[in-house]
């Protein structure tokens, strides 16, 4: 009886784990909506017979993703165990092999590997974050084109997070999320917006003398504009309905993005250049952040988790904002104005910090103190 191949096997060096986490974010929609399982060795449960489990998954591999780096090529386990099975699956059963070049290596000197066309010709370490995401998207699109079937509606995978109430077929407007959060803490919405605008503007003036800001509440969200020397730096936000999600899944997936994206602007001069008309295009950062903030804060209250854990995850939320802005960089033409994207990310960071402070500084029945 032949084994049904329905797995995406990611072969990587543990020293390249940050790239693995970035890739998994892009593959998550495939695993949720299609009949395929994304697998790498972090899924091995403690106490499991790890080698046997790896061998089992290798036999079920339909798509093999090779994350090529000097550390990958130096791994004796990859060379002796994983690669022989994957190459055999490609030769005998037509398994798809997709090398991703992470950094410069001797990849082209290994005929058994270089026979497979790499997804990218320029290693990821030499690319900007938007270009890196484009490579990961290309991987996902190639997998989709290999003919994997969609899941039936009854079998769709949903997040399993008992700390967050599930609303599988529910969607909310931003106004619903904001109103329910304020109502939970008996905070007057007018006072809330006044406080947030004051915090936002005072921080902008304090840290960025050349910046001006506008933060206006809308029925379904926020209209945010940050300008520098009269030139618009960032966004207009206009939200439609957004799906209910599990905060746990989002935080886990974006944990690595926090370190990769939030620190990037401060390590090199990474600029965002916008045309005057393009500030009207939303990055969806505010949508996502309000949804995540609402869900996490509700689960935090329900589960009684410690405050330091809450603060840690608030920092991750700040990272999400910077990450979204960095991803958007490659979508826009580079003309008209120049601004350090790290400073722009800080501006949005301050919006979220203000919201966080409001929620923590306003216990129930204290809205009159806003």
C-alpha cells in the first residue's frame, strides 16, 4: 500500500530558526485552508521518539523546503538522514523540492542539491524585508500550484486557544471592539480619545520636534496622519469588517517578527518614501493592533495571568506595528519625501502605548478621572 504524501517538510539548521519562523507565517494559511500539513522538528513533542517521527514525516513529504545556508550544509544529520529521503522522494514519487537561499554558501557546488532551482537567486540576508517576504510568498504560491486540494468547510482548522472565547463565524467592526473594551472598564469613549490624542501628540513633540500628528476617531476605527515638515509620513485608516482571531496564534507567530522588524530601523538607515496620494492607502496596522489588543486584554482578564506576561506581549504588539510598516515598504514608489521608518514606527508604538496606559490606569468605575 503506497503512502499518501500530504506534508510540507521544512529542512533547516537550528541556527537559522529565525528564518523558519518567518516562513511558517506565510505557510499558515495553506495549512489552515488546504489538505496539507506543514512540519518541522519543533513539532516533536517532549518524550517522543524524535528520529522515528522525522522518518515518518519524510515518507509522507509532498513538498520539501530546504533552507540553504552554511549551517544547513554543515549539518551531518541533514546530510545523512533528511536529504537522502527527500531526494529519493523527488526522484521516485515526484515530490517538489524548493531550496531557499538564506545566505551565501557552497550550494551550487552540490550537484544533488543544485539540480533543483532555488526560489531566489539573491540570498535573503542581502535583501530588504519586503523582498524577503516576496520570496516567502513565491514559495507559498509554488506549493499552491502543485495541486493540493482545499479542505472542506467542515474540516477547516481553527485556532485552539482555551483562553480566548471563539467566534468562528463572527466578525466585528473596529468600533465594536473599541466600544466593548471601553465598556468592560467603564471608560468614557470621549475621555479615552482625548487622553490618547494628548499622549500621542505630547510624545511626538517631545521626541520628534519636526513631526506633527493628527489622530481622529471614526465610527469604524481611527484616521491617523503623521507628518514631517509638512509632508505626510503615514496613513489613513478605514476599516471594514475584520475576522475574529485567536490572539495566542498571532502572538506566537509574530514573536520572531518583533525582534526582526522592530529593531531593524535602528540598526540601519531604512527609509520609507511615499507619494502624496499614497498616505490614503492603509497598512491595516491599526486594524490588526486593535483586534489583537482587544482579544489579548480580554483573555488576560479572564485567565488572571500575571501582569509581566501582559507587558511582554504588549511589546510584541508594538513589534507587529513596526513589522507591518516594514512589509509595506516595498509596495510604494520611492519619491516625493524621505523619512526614517524607525521614527514612524515609534509614532505608532506611542498610540498603542497610550491605549495600554489607558486600560491599566483606569480601573472600573474611574472614568471620571480621565
